[in-house]
C-alpha cells in the first residue's frame, strides 16, 4: 500500500511540475489573456460580426503570440462589448457585463508601462471582481423576498430543465414538475382572470424542504466566500480558494452556467497564481471539468 501511495503521489507531483513548466513558458499576462479569448470564443455574444472579430484575434494570437499583449486590440474588444451591453442592457447576462469590465482591465494591463504595474492592475482587479460578484449576489438575495422565503428555488427547480438532475437525485417525481408548469401555463392564459395576488405551486413538504435547503446553502456559502476574500492572510486565502473550488464544482455540476463559471476560474487563477501555484492549477483543471459538466451526460443516466 505504501509503494502504491508513493507512486500515486509521484505521478501527481510529476503532472503538477509538467503543467507548471508549460505555463512558465508564458507570462501570466499572456496566459490570462489566452484564457479570456477562449472564454469569448465559446461564451460570447452570438452575433456573427462580434464572433468573427474575436475569432480573428484568437487565431492571430495563436499564430503570432505577441498579439496577446497588443493593448489596442484589447481596447477595441472592450469598446465593442461595452457598445453591445449599452444597447442590449436588459437581456444581457450578468457574467457578460463582468466580462466587459474584465476586457477593460486586460486592455489597461497590456497598455501599462512596466510589469510591476501590469501585475498590480491584473491582481487587484481580479480580486475586486470576485469580491464585487459575491457581494452583489448576497445583497441581491437578501433584498429579494421571494428568495428569502424559498419560493425562488421552489419555482426555479421545477421549471428549469437543467435542474431535472437534482430533482431525480432526491427522488422528486417528474409529475410535480409537470403540475407546476401546467399551473404556470394556466396563469399565463389571457382568458383566465385571477382573483388573488399569488398562486401556490402544487409542491410537497419534501420538495419545499429541498428548495429551502438550496436557498440557505447558496446564500451561506457565498456570504462566507465574500468574508474570506476580504482578508489577505495566507491561511485565510487558502481557505477561500479551497471553498471557492468546492463552490464552483457543487454549483456548476447542477446548474451548468458555464460562461460564469469559466470567468470565475480565470479571475481566481489570476490572483492566486503568484502566491499559490498549485491551487491555481486546480482552477485551470476546473475550466476543463466545467466543459464536462455542460455535456449531455445527465440525459444518458436519467
């Protein structure tokens, strides 16, 4: 057993060293820029004109690596994304607004005059965006009565198809989801007039308990992450990163909002790579694993 364990530890250490050597060939500014371009290529705006520009920039950067550090190129992408957000404000997903801010960060980082200033811009803004995201999520949830009383997840778990997996895992029958959707369709029918302000969904006590548990867990872990991220002590930061990795995988295996997950991984990698290189590799691995979470494996086992 000792020999097998030592062999396994050696293999993991060899893999870590190989990954770090490969990444070391790039500057952190280039590598974070490359990860961001990959994110934009898969989870950007769907309009063809914007995608063509991103793909040209991405392919050009692969062929000629110095393009990754071309500040005016990033400035152009940031300006385009800002224009799109301003013109499509309501339907734009939150993570795309955060991505737009991140593009401005990369633009100013690459336009900076020296590496020390570049590093400060990158790390400070990556950490700020994570703090801002967690704080905004907590405040939004606390100010929402439908979230605090559990009704948000009562509705969401039953009506969104990507939560079908968690319902089946906890033994919630599909009929409950069908009843909820039928009730919603009836409410939306123009010929039906409601005489009350709210309609109660046909849910069971087991399901209500599950929805409330998800509500408390989601708010609680984001609150703890926010608190940990505010402190720069090394042990506290290790706790933050380990909990963040746990949050990423427990959240996005259930609800595969992969664009948001990738962005969080990139941000956390950016401000952990210089202090915790091994933990930062876990964020890179998480980006790959998130792609697996998005694949239709749930349909094969359901």
